[in-house]
């Protein structure tokens, strides 16, 4: 395949694989695509370990890093104790529901440490993300992506000075224009079908709108892509490649534990729902008693970023420890309905390319008739 993005990054197929799992990143790049490590839930020390491991195993293939430069995220600071900052009524609400439903409580010490661990590993503010960028630029990365918000001008300048392109996720054409005006080199147009933080515009409408709005800046299509026919649709609508995240969760290389894999394989496309209960922002995740709890009329209003994410730490640990799959959730898009059992990253890439080729042959046959 040949698009402006395969040429820009020197890759065989314009399939960009976003994942929090280093194994997925390596496998995707080795399969001819481009792995991108999500670093919003890590510390500088941990990111250093992850990138060192990736470089040791990726055999010189290109990869990138995805960061969050949210201007609205609250900076907790090292002196602030997240346990004391979380509103007691929010902690009591979600944990009380779990207790009444028979989910065992965590020991007091572990309960508090769980919240602190979540706080220490979150990197949502520009300052925290710049610390992660300092680490990333010490490695041979080829792409830096902003997952949420316009990166500060100084960040964009630093990345450009390092000779690297900067990408950014958007949910509307107007957001795309603003990102390009700020100096972004690659736009990732993410439709509402996507997992994680997402907007309200569907992919089939969003992709061509963004392509037209920012031309000739290349666009990656995201949201609802896990098969070759979906990839063909994205390229037909003007995208120069695809950005996939959820589809890798069902692979043998992904970070999900066995219980969450069972939840994933048993979910349909309608089980990927939007909630503010996960991070405080609209986020598409797997439906569970946890998401239903935050959608209930009596639920308190979700907290701002990153407090809601920290608040989720205790309940998630409780569900995992008790193997309560009905309370488990994870960021996932509507392509979850396509995942019914384990496969490998390489197989997903090859299947996508094979189905893409078949789709193009079918279109050619229609045109020739």
C-alpha cells in the first residue's frame, strides 16, 4: 500500500495501532503497521522502562508515543493526598453499591493505597505530559500524538525541532482546523464509535468533513475500524490511513486479564456505552454495573479529570480481586462486537489487509461492469 502516511513513516500498511500495551506496539510495527504506546497512565520512570523494552524488541521498526495535554485537567501536585481530596459522598456512593451487591471490600490500607497508586500513574496535565515527553525524546520514536487537547506551542516546537511530526485526535472539523493552525502535522479524526474519550459525530460523517477541512494535511480515520472493509471505507472517504485501538484488546498480546477478556468476548456493539463515570469526560467503555451506577438518577455528578479516574481505582480493584465480571469495565469502542475470541496482532493486521484487498477487488468489479 502507498499513501502519504506510509511514505512519511516508512511503513508497509497505513494501520496505526494505539495501545497501552508494549507487546501490542511491537507486534503491530513488526507486522508492517505502526505501533503507538499510550502513555497517559504512566510515570516517567515506568515510561522509560517501557520504551527501553520496546526498542530492544522492535527490531528497528518505527513506533510512536501518545500523550494527553488536557488544559482542563487538575494538577494534583506531589503535596496533595488524593484520598483526602475525593468527596466522601462519591466514595461512599460507588463503594456502597458494591458492598450491598456482595462485592468484598478491600482492607483499609489497600483501599487507600489503590487511590494513591492511580493518582501517581495518571498524567493528564500539560506539565505531566511534558515530563513524559522528556523521556520519550530520549528514544528513537518517530511520532508524538496528543490524545486530548491542543498541545502547548512549546511542545509542538520541541517535537518539530527533534525532526518528528505531531499528531492530534479530534472529534469535529472545527477542532481539526484549530489543531492544524497550531502546527499539527497529522490529524486523527475519531468518530463517536471509538473507545475512550470520544465526541458525538459518527465516523462516516466526520472523516470526509475533516479531510476537506484540513487538506492537504493527512488524516487518519479512527472510530469503528477493525476490519478491512472498514479500512477501505475510510480510505475511500479521503483518509490516508487508519488509527485502531479497541481491536487490539482481544489479541493474545493485550494487557487485559482473563476475566476482562471474557467480558470483552461476550460483549456486542451495543455494550460499548458512553459514560462520564470512568474519567469525568465522555468516554466509551464496556457496559457493566459500574457504568449503570453512574447513569442512575441518584448518582452524584462525576468529578473533573483526573479525580473521577482516581475514584474508579478502588472499585476496579475490588471487582478484579473478587472476579466480579459484572462490575468490570474497560475503555472499548463499538468494534467490540467483532471480537469473539483470542487472536494475534499479526493476524488482525493480515486479516485487515486481506479483507481490504477483497473489498477493493469488489469495487473494481462494479466499476468495470
